[in-house]
């Protein structure tokens, strides 16, 4: 069984992956920024007597990454880079701080952790690095430009890394989930008063997709298969919508793709209904409550 470190285990895909791998008998080092604020994984591990060790790790910090990895005695066989954040909105309206933050966590955080495990894996001439990307690592559209940029970066560094480390017996894999039922997907929303319509549109698209949700356990299963199969395949889709999304984008020229995002609201909603069978139109406003006592 492997010794596996996973980042971003407080919820979502990281949480599900930690349980999936531990239940399969692997020793899991489940890391998260604030373990005290997310005790549920530890509670389940105790209830089921699972081989899960929980550690604090902030992938945004060089010092924290060094300290966390230096404190692990056993060699790490597998690194699963899952920690990530999402910001959305028009480029004009998003503050630079948000754009920098998403790149720091999603891309530089991944790189920090990779650099921490590579010397040991190279010396042992074995290891596996699994980077959780997204279909947004291959598709970029408003209002997810900064998030997509971070995932495109993860895809690029993974592809280069795979060629660097294969001679040392180190496998690199990228997992590309579609829309899955995580807090990140549930939190896609829009800001009132924006001159750009794309946040409203994608809030509706995610709401429609989550009406028939794909659970994060699907991606956890993909990760487990990569770990246990020994595959050298670089990219792995996760979820029933991932392949159709990527195929749909590939069927269009770059100019057609730009025009799809730039079309008026009515045409865009009609296209989503035609191409995906989803009603992404905004829901009617709920009637106002007459009860003002909110104690």
C-alpha cells in the first residue's frame, strides 16, 4: 500500500479522495489549511479506524510547505495536489488581489508541493504525482478567466514535468473533473449591477448542472485508479460531462468560441438548451416574505 499525501482535504474532492484511498488500505496524510475548522474527516477516520493522518498545510506559504514535508518521516509515494480556490467575474471588475490569490493557490501551491517531493522520488526512482485540474484547464471562458488561467498553468507544468521525471520512474497524471457537486461549484454566483452578463449566465449553468449532481467521489475513484493501476497516461477525465464539454470546445474554431461567449443573452441561453439540454435561465425571483421577525 502507498503512503499518499493529499492537499485540500477539508471538503469536496480532497475529502472524498482521502476516504477513498484510506478505505482501500493506503496510508493517507490528509492536509488542509485549518484542521480545527474542519473536523469531520478526522471523526470519520476515527469511527472507521482508517489510516488517515491529518496535518496542517497552507500551500500558499513556502515556509509552511517546507515545514510540513520535512515533518513526514516515511517517504511519500504519491502526491495528490488538490488544494484550490475559485474566483469568478469579469477581468475588469475582479481585484488584482483575487487574481493573484487564485494563481498562488492553484498553480504555485501545486508547484511548491511538487518541488518538496521530487528529490526523494527521484532518488528512489519511483513515485506518482497527481494534479487535480479541471475541464477549465482546457477550456477558458468568462467569467472563469482567472480560474481557467490557473488550471491551464497546472496542465502546462504537468505536461513538461512528465517528460522530465519519467526517466526516474516518476509518473505524472492530470485529472480533469467537469462540474461536480462541491462547495466550489455550489458557490458560483453573480454580482448585481455588472455590465457583463457572463456571471449570471454561468450561475444558471452551474445551477442546472447541479440539479443532477455528479458527486466528488467520482474524481476520488479516478485518483484511486491512477494510483493502483500504474498507468502512465497523462490526462484523465472525471465525470459524465467532462468529455462532452471538451469535445464540444474542440469542435469549434477559436473565433466561434469567442462568438459563443459574446452572443446576446437570449441566443446564449437558447444555445445551452440546444447543445446540453439544460435550462440556465435565471429563476423567477422568490416572493418577499411578510415575516420580519428573524430571531
